[in-house]
C-alpha cells in the first residue's frame, strides 16, 4: 500500500503480512481501534473496536502552524510530507 501510494508510514506500523496498521483515537486521545489497510487498499477495522468519531494523527500538534484535515490515510500522509518540505 505504501509503495503503491508513494507515501511513508508516518508512525503507522506494518504487519508481517504487509498490512498497514493505523491507530484510531477518540476525542479524549484514547486508543479506540485499529484500521488495517491491505496492499490493494482494502480496509478493515479491528473487531470490537470503536470507530465512529475517531481519527488518526499524522505529525505533531506541538508546533504552531496550519492544521490539515484529510479523509484518508494516503491523503493525510501526502499532505504531511508536502507540508514538511515546503516549510
């Protein structure tokens, strides 16, 4: 998935079978679930995890600057990389 999209994992992990694992957090910052993204882009959530109202954070909120909101991991990873090289 990462190679096909031309992106870096930005802190997400890769399983032994090649799936990207993206942690999802609730509004209090608590880990609520995991999203698994296969090489073909297929997405599944960890069984029993809460997904509604959750998000993944790429980058940091510690430094001042622009906050970007994206719908998917690949889009967010592209924006994160582009904003790091343009600043």
